[in-house]
């Protein structure tokens, strides 16, 4: 089965990032309008045709009802956290002081770069750009000691 066969009703693919190393030994990431899908593929031989890639295993992380996503990036990895709760009263403090505000997390996973895959900056940029139509606002937090960049993508309520 192909990736599109696993989509829920009303779900569509925004971006696919291949050649990564994600939590759980997944090599591909798909960003949809409702969730992140980490998956691996295997080649399937088709008689008298081209080889076809088929999904061998996958893990789905739904963010459809969450208020925000946190993206942390450093030299080693990109960490994506799905926020279960985000206090909107602290948004002014984050914007004014550039402080990092840690929301309550429902789930998080890490992505590492591979030798012949995209860089970590390219991966986080692809994710940000893919989610741009769903985002009401992006907040940039304090980088701190460990992270090169910290950002919060706040979802629109009407998505």
C-alpha cells in the first residue's frame, strides 16, 4: 500500500521528507494537515513495470486538535513536540522578552540527519513551510544553551 492509502477522510499530504533518521528508526516523514507520519518503505517488484515503493511500517502522531507545535533545532537533531496545552496569556511575554515557554507536551519525536539526506535546517524549514497554511502565528523563543533555534507554531482555530 502507498502513503495515500493510509490517509484519513479530509486529510491531504503537505510535504514528504525522505532520507532522515527519526525516533524509532524511521527513514521518512510525511506532514499532512492533521498529523505527522513517520514511515519506512520497501521496494516491490512489479512484473513488466517499474519498481514500486510500498510502506513497510509507520507511526502516526496526530496534532489535529492541539493548539501548537514546538520545533527545537541544534547541530545534532530537530525535536518536534506536539503541545497539549498552550497558555495564550504568556504569548506577550514570549514576544516581548524572547523567552522560551515550554508548553505541556502530548508527544515529541526527534529527527537526525543522514549522510546523503537533507540538513537539519532544511528539515525544520520544510516542516514550517508545509504547516504554514494551518498556522496563525509563529513565535521565536530564546535559543538557550542547548538549542540553535526554538519556535512555536500556533495553529488557527478554524482549521
